[in-house]
C-alpha cells in the first residue's frame, strides 16, 4: 500500500507534536514537589498532580517531602575528661521549603549528613563520659536544636536526633565496672551505718521508757524466756539483773 505524500506531510508533524506533548508530562505524587526552572531561572514549585514541563526550555527537580531517616556514622569523640569513645546517632528530618533545598545547597542530603557528624563530635566533646551515659535525652535535644538552626537556611526541618550507641574500649569498661562496684560498697556501708544509728536511737528511747518504770525490765526478761522456750533449745541463758550484782559486790566489800 502506497501512502500519499500529502498524508505523510501532515501526519509526521502531528506525531512529533503528540510525542513532544507526552514527553512534557510529569506525574507528581502527593509526597513530592517539582521545582521548575525556566531557562535556568527559578520559575515555580509545582504541587502534586499532572504537570507539564517543556523539555529543553524548562528543567524540573523532584523533592521528597517525607521524613528522611539518616544514619550518622560512628564518630571518635574525646570527652571533656579525656576519654575516647565511639558514638553514632540517627537523624530524622524533612524538607519544608523545596526551593531553598535545591537553590541554597548543592546536595542537601550530603550537607545535612556532614553537618550532623561535625555537630555530634563538637557537642559531645563538651561533656564528660558520665554525662554522655546518664543525660542522653538532654544531649539529643541540644543536637537537634543546633542542627535544626543551621539547616533552616536550606529549607530543612530537623525533627529529632537520637544517640544510638556509646562504645567504650575494654579497659574503660573494666574501670567503670570497678567504679560501680566501689560505689555499691560505699552505699552498703552508709546504709549499714544509718541502720546502726537508727537502732541506737530506738534503744535509747526504750531505755528511757524502762528507766521510768523498772517493772518493764522484768516483763522483758519474762518475754525473752518465753521466746527461748518456744524453740527447740537445750540451753537457756537467763540474764541476771545488774542491780542484784551491784548489791552483792557492795556486801562483799
């Protein structure tokens, strides 16, 4: 079948126009934005839906607005008390201004990662080891505030920073274990001393009560004998009143 020349004359441009039209179509999901440049100049940020971007004249860059989870690699940190530790963290952030994220920084993902690493080293280096282990929530808040402040110019919002691991070398782990053991022994001695003090105060109060009523001491003797007799014991220790011993000593003299 021979196609006439006039048909080819009109059909070929039509095919080219339709193909060019389809090449200009962009489908933007709900979680993305399209940053469009017209002849190299910023034109607009296009919202989700079916959008037209003219090839060769316009340039489009997709920006994801979802929360990005970034793992901060392990960093060697020297604490304020000269202890070397390896610390890693996780960073949660999202793009809130697509225009700034594309125009103000070359690669906002790499820039945010490098900033998080340097901030992690500098902030933790201002704290002692005990603070790193005990006040992790406070340091997380400090890291989040500092990183968020510096990435604000890039159109990025840091939502959370979490320190995952603080790794110590073996010698430091043993030193901390010895310190914890010594601390437990100190607490045990303090608790024992406090118990002795409280017991002495109670004995003093009991002695004052018995001194006001000497018959109470005799009742206490009888109660002690009753407690001993209830057990399967073959030996009974009977306490001798000190007043009786004192009277016998005076007669002997």
